[in-house]
């Protein structure tokens, strides 16, 4: 089952075509709590992904709490939430204390459901990443969003999408992970401006050359 605000957009159909043969997908449009309630009924295993960067609003904080309570109501056995750490990429009325507001909401979600595991992931790179691909498009178009170009220098620790997948699988299999939060990070530090500078030097080049530019971050094994 796919429970999503917009389950009929183009990217969803592209993902659907890549599913293994024989897998059938049932879609639920979850713009209302009643639809979310219906979509979770009978589910045993749930992976929760919040929407990614540049669209952050306070609804993330309410949505994870609502989903946690409904998963508890329906007896979901394994519930893993993957939440991106956006730091300076936040856009919300809670912009002065975004991390504090997020932590508060996540603690409420954990208290509501002992089967919930939260993975707060860092910037993700690789074939299924978003931000680095988006950054490349912005550079190619000559328009850098203020949220990137005006970076305050926060140190991110990018992680490969394959490693994030492993973390999700491990959380599902590990009973001790239930009811806890984890940080899922890479090992090397980089600011958004570091990544932006690499992209600006290589815009227009192919992906192989872009991968080479990331050697200094220790990411070349995954790109």
C-alpha cells in the first residue's frame, strides 16, 4: 500500500513501474486523517517517509504523531519512520526552534507507540537521492535558492541511499530498536556550500566526473 498526499503524480507511476513482477500497489490519498486511518487498517509493517527538503512545514510534527497513534490503534507490529534532518533548510512557523519542535513531536510519537523506531537521517546521496540532484539542476539553470546559497555553514554528514536502506531493514529486524530514535549519518562533514562549489565547477559534465568530485568526502564508493 502507498499512503501519500499525492499518490497519482508522475514520479509515483515511475516508481510503480520499477516494482518487482507480481507486486500489486494499492494507493490511498491521505490528505485527511480519516483516509490515513483507513489506509493503515490491517497493516503489519509500515515505513514512514516524510516529504523531503524545501517543503518543510509544521504539519510534519503533527503528522508523525497522528500516524503513530493510528498505527497503535490498528496493531501495526513494525513501524519505522525516516525523517530528514534539514537544519537550515527549514521553512516553517517554527523556524526559530525547528529542531526543538521536531524533537518534541517525535518524543510524543514514541510515547504513543512502543513499536515505533525513528531514523533521523542526514543528507542522502546516490541514485535515489533528491537534494544533490536538485542542487545540480539549480546550478545548471543559473538560479541558486537562498536556502542553499545562503547556507550558514552547518556541517552535514551525507549518507549513501544504500546505507539508509540497510538502516531501515535493520530497524525492522531489531526488536531492541523499537521505541527509540537514531541518527543515521555518514562519516565525513560537508556544508551545503562545499557541495554547491563542487557542483558549480562541474555543471554540464557527466555523472562520472561528478562522482569524482566527491572523492574528498569519501562518497565515491556509492555515487
